[in-house]
């Protein structure tokens, strides 16, 4: 899916009840459920 270490991730949209969310990963828009998004580790 393109979720690799070092990739920039930007949250684009959250649904009204918070599920799903849309993120941009290197120009690709990916829709994730909250349960899927919770396993992504973000670093500075």
C-alpha cells in the first residue's frame, strides 16, 4: 500500500464518526478504518 518507513503521511479527511479516514501517502490517497490506522507508527 505504500506505507513504508520514511514515507510522509498527511491526513486529508475524517468521516463524521471518525471512520474511515483518508490519508495521502506520497501522492496516493488511501482510505483506512480507524482500527487499521491505529497500527501505523508515526515519527518526526
